[in-house]
């Protein structure tokens, strides 16, 4: 017997496959154009991408108001560049969502 997946589960799985680890310096052109959005480390990057693709304005505004989603600041971009940081990234056109990679101690 096969399990039927709902369309949103399939799309979340697709977004997960499109997520990758990349050096921040490779994303400078997206930052320069204002299309790089920082996602707080305590949020699920795939879920944020899904909600943005679904145009869930209420949820996006809640994250933005809480400081958990927004354009990458000049200070943050400079710090990531200076420290040669890698981030998790996924594209939800026209945006590139980036999230710092959690360090395991």
C-alpha cells in the first residue's frame, strides 16, 4: 500500500532538496541587489521558504516583526564576509533566504 503525500508535503520536500550550504561570499551579488533575506537560526529554513512561496503574509510579518526574518544588514554581511562564513540558502524568487549554520559544540 502506498502512502499518498499532500501537495504541500511534496513541495516542502522539494524545497528541502533545493537547500544547500554555500559560502556567504558567493551570495554577495544577491546581498548587493537587496534580495538576500536573513532567517533566524531558531527558525526552520524550509518552513520559512514554504510560507513565503505560499505568500503567507501574516506569518511573514510576524517573523519580520520579531526580528527573525529580514534583509541581511550591512554589519551582518560584513561580519560573514570577514569570517568566511558558510550559510544554508534556498531561493524563493526573487529572494535568497540565508541562515547561519548552527555550530555544534
